[in-house]
C-alpha cells in the first residue's frame, strides 16, 4: 500500500542529505537503509555507552506479539499484575504526575475498535520483520547474528499452564505457530530447574539476536563502510521547513534536506516545538546478566510466564529481564526489581554466577502501543521513527526499509497511515 498524503507531502523532493537523530537500533537501521540508497546520512548521538533499550532487551524477535497492549484485556489484568502483588507492572507513587495522564490516554486507546485497528496495523509490519532482518544482516555481513529457532514459554503449575495455553490459543500470533514441548525436552529443562515445570510450548517462526553488542558493532561498521558519518552530540532543537536544521548541545547547527527523529524516549521534546503533543512515556525495564553461566549456548529464549520474566542465552552471557515500570526516564532505579530478578533466578536454579551486572532502560511507548513512523506534513524536512515499545528490536529492520521508501516517495511494504503522528492531533 502507498503511504497516506499526510505521510508524504505533495511534491516533496528526494533528499540528498539526511540527519538521523538517535543511534539506537531503529536509528541505525534507518540510517543504514538511507545510506545504502546513496543518501549522504549523518547519525547524531551522544558519546555514551550503549545502555538504551535497543541493547538491554531480551534479544527476542517477537513477531508473535501482534496484539497491542492497549486492549481491554490488558487493562483488566493490571490490578493482578502490579509489582506489590508480585507482578511486573510498576506505578511508582513518586511518578504519578507522569504515569496517570498516560494511563488515562492508554484507557481511551484501549477500546475494542481501536484494539482491532492496532492489531491489524501491528500484524502487517510484524509480518515484514523477519525477512527484513535477514536482508539487513546479510548486507552487514553478519547473518549469523539472527537465530530463527523460536522461543519457549514455560509454566510452573497445572492451573497456570492451562490458563496460559488457553490465552495463547485465543491470541493472534501472526506468522508464528506453537506446539507442546515434548516430554523428553521438558524433562531436560526440569533437570536444570529447582521448581516443578508443569508445561511448556515452543513457538516456531520467532527468533533471537545472538549478541546485542556485536549487532551494534556490525551495523555501525556497515554504515561507516558505506560512507555514513557519525556526529557525537545531543540534538536539542529541530526545525524543518525548507530544509532541516538540527541544533546540538554544543551550540552547533547542522543542516540537511531532511532530519529523521529516531531518538527513542527522547523524541517527544524534539517534536514538541513543531506542534506535536506526543503521549510518550519512558516505560522502564530491568535486567540482570552474567557471563558466568553453563546455560546451554543453543537454548532458545525462555519465558517464565508465572514470573513475568524472560531468560535469554546470548553468545557470551545469560540475561534475565522483566518489568514494565511507568516513570520518568531519569528517575533513580528501583533496586527492589533487581533483587526480585535475582530471587527468581535463584528460585529456578538458573546458572548465573558472580559478577552479575544490572541494567535499567526506557522503552519509548505511545499510549496506543503503536510506533510513530511518518513525515511531518507541515514541515516536510522532518520525518520520525520511534515509539516501538517492546518491539523496537523486532521492528528495526522493517522500520528502516519503510523509512527509506517513505522519504523517497515510494510505495512502502506496509500501510504507514496507522503510525502517523496525526492520530494524536
């Protein structure tokens, strides 16, 4: 389908120079897609270690997550999933001024009609995710970073296994399918666990990035090999009428034919002066990780649903991740969440020796749990790609291809109109 007129202003020229703001996986994939088409692309990002959600996630290519979390069922489940009740959802009292307005917008976006609309939109772009990753990593010379061995969902009691299986059978899981884990395989996992495992299913069609750090290095290396430029600075201002002007924190102003805002949770302040009140929140996640592990290197990601935790074996480490904390990105971390992850790991008997690293990062989440991908009609020298919530890694390659086609005025693989920021005006 072709993008809507709001996504591509009439007679917008094809840009020769583009500035991409943000070097998370969305920004990197988009910059690569543009540079590969011969567009002179400059990547603007602070000189900081890779600590964002692009690199701290579970590495899971979650193409089964077709149903947006802005749904009647998800809202009904929140009270039982709150942190103080042992669940993964955290609403810190100190951040109520941040999460309460967002929660009200989320509730308004969770009607049955909007949920169905969002599910159709996510299903379309998720169907492109795995093929796009194959193309991107083949071009970067690192196809082995994508493992297409699916993932496993595990339950610890007969009751939760029955309820969980019923939920997955009723869910739209897109291009994936699942099957019961054979008894022999479940027994093998049981021998590694201190708690009884009552049941498990194996998804087929999902995947995993085997080494997040190596992914970032491979994408950066390919970008530079194609002639892309990296500017170490933080973007603090943006305009985009006749051309794009990006103001940096050192006072420098960069100009180009187009600027792409792909700064994750930092995207909303850049777009606010352009008239967008973007309902974006820093939905924070936590993980613990250790290189001291004998967990099988070929093990698929394992979701322990009773504990709302996913455990991933990367090339050099084992990572356990969880939590959906609605807060401000700069708030201090809640150390109780790392403690609970350690307690889960110890209770399960997972192999995770000292030293154990701790991480917190902010997923950029919009109130309808759909990403923002499009071009500003009133300022045609500005485009955007952010707000991918839990699906940033999953959708990065597909988003990069869509952005490159969008700014060239070409047909995109999927209809981008559901992702236009105009939906919030």
